[in-house]
């Protein structure tokens, strides 16, 4: 077969601009809010049914004196991340910017300053694109009614007061703040709403009718026509967002491959969780990145900064480790996607493919002893092979009658190539 006749899957087109997004592949999620102080999950208000008057102590003590977003941007940049998505507001309702529509914001805490502006400036200065995660849920707003995910869902008195709450006022607030953010920080590249609540026996859900999603989408596209919008307003837009699991193939909607981005934590929580110990290893995280790209998707990896305003050492450790690999191997990530369907991938390996450069990347999760073998269609297209980490030639033997290529491997894995990659130039 000719190279141009091979089957390279493309995601269905979307209303926004996903070209850069599908090129860049790797972003940083940041969950930061008052929940950094209890340091035991960003849902702590919900998990522990904490009333707003009690939760208020975190507002009164929020003072991240070590906050320096240039350090954050540097860490993301050096890890190889190309965009970031910050929680402008999470479910607790606390706002990181100086919003005209609320007093529940960083400027009114002991810290006294706007947090978002210097962050956006710092990441942009490093060339990263800007995304905002914005919670649809709001456990602080006085007009937000109780639902199955609300901290006060077991509190009869609080529920009784729902009669006096007007959710449409809250939704006006949501629309106003969205427009405010998009105008103030123009150009915002991604808006990541979260999430639509399903109904249960006791409470009505909140979905696209409640949020007035269609109207909100129209308002957003008017200000930022090319922005990337996620799927959690209950109307699919530009990107599907599988969370905390790895899909087993290119994500599809009604059988059609779509733009997708997996979001994952380093440990078991999005917000800073001091005593949580299920931190993933650098090796595991890199494999998540490679796996995502090998299935045509992106990876959004989350950091939960502390109440002092720092990434903790565990996060730095993972970011540095990923950066070390990315420094020499990012060519197998940026601009890459799933390999042509006709190519059989060797055991314990993953392919990614750069269709513009016509280069195939073979990631070896297991340093097979002695040799690695390519079989089938791919053999007919091999023009040159090198180890990506140091551009050292990989000699090989080609057996055209059997459609086999044998690539001898040194016994020892080359230094600096923890997950070794072969760069295969195709013809
Ligand atoms: C949501 C948030 O609740 C979470 O705190 C974090 O921000 C993550 C990125 O997004 O996670 C969800 C959202 C919805 C469901 C589960 C987790 N859900 O509907 O089951």
C-alpha cells in the first residue's frame, strides 16, 4: 500500500479551534481554592457536610504567602506541558479573580490580592495557552438550591429554605461571571465547565435546562468564537473528557471518533490532600501520556497547590521526572496521533505517529531482550530507524518475503531513555 492510502483516523470537526490542542497534547490542570487549607479533598465541604458558616474559617485564613505563579509556569513548561486549566471557581464557590459579581473572592481574604491575573500572565509569558475550569455547582451562592451533590442534602432546615432560593438568579450569576472571565482574560483558549448533576429520588437534577446551556454557549461563542468548550454543560462541543480512567481506544460518540482529553490526578485527589499517598510514579504517568496520544487523545494532569501557594515536593518530583523524558522524547508526543490502523504494534509497545512528518514512534514499555521485530504492512514503509533519545542509528534486517524487520537491541537499555523510543522514518 502507498503511505497516503493508509488509514489515519481524524477526529470529527468541532465548532472551536482544536488544531493547536490536538498538536500540543499535554496540559496542566490546577485545582486551587480554600480546600487547600483543610487539605483533605476539594469536596471536603460536601463529604463532611460542613455548613457555610463553619467553612468560612478557611476564607478567613486563606493567605498563600509563597504563591509565585512564575514557579508554577516554569514547572509546567519544563515538564513539557503546553497549556494549563485553572479552577477559577470550584464547587465551594470561592473565586480566584476580582469578580464584580461576588465578595467571595481572593481579594477579600487575608491574602488580599487577585490570584488569577498574575497566573495567566506567568503562563502566557512561557508560551502556554490558558484554560479555565469553572464549576457549575456552587455550594456558597445563596440562590443555589439543594441537589443530590449538595453538602446540605441531609439538612432539613436548609432544604426547607429552598423555597426562598431562586436558582435562575444563580444561573444569571454563572452567565455573568463566564462573560466577565472571557472578556477580562481574552483570549481564553479553553473553558471547562463542571458538571451537570443527575436527579435522584429526593432531588431534581441540574442539567442543560437549568444552566441554560444553549444560551450560555451562544454568549461564549460571541466573545470567543474559537474557544474550546468541554462536554459537561450537557451539550457536546469541542472535547470529551474521560476522567480518572484510560479509554481502551480512540473515544467515540455515536461511533464517530472525537477530540478527547483524559484528566487525571497525580494522587487520589484534585485539591491538595496532605495525607493521601496513592501517588502515581513517573513511569506510570509517562505511560498515561503515551497511551493517550497513541489513541488520538490529550492528557491533562492535575496539581493541587498547598495553602502556602506552592506545588508540593511530590508534584515537583513527578513533573521533573516527566520533563526529563520529554526533553528528549517530546517529538513522539507533539503533533502526533494514533498510527495507521494497518500497522501491527509489537508486544509491550505503543505507536504514535506524526502524519505531517511521516514518522512513526515505537515506545518500548518493556526492553525486550535481544531484538524487536516489526511485522506486516509497516515493514514496507521503513526508510530509516534511530533511537530518539540520542539519534543513534538502529541497524535492522528486512525480510520482504515474510514482511519482517528485525532490529537488534543492546543488552543494556541506553541511558536517558527510561521509556525508549524508536523513531522510524517512513517512505
Ligand atoms: C469533577 C469534580 O467534581 C472534581 O472535583 C474535579 O474537579 C474533576 C476534574 O471534575 O469530577 C466529577 C464530576 C462528575 C462526576 C464525578 C466526578 N460524576 O458526575 O459522577
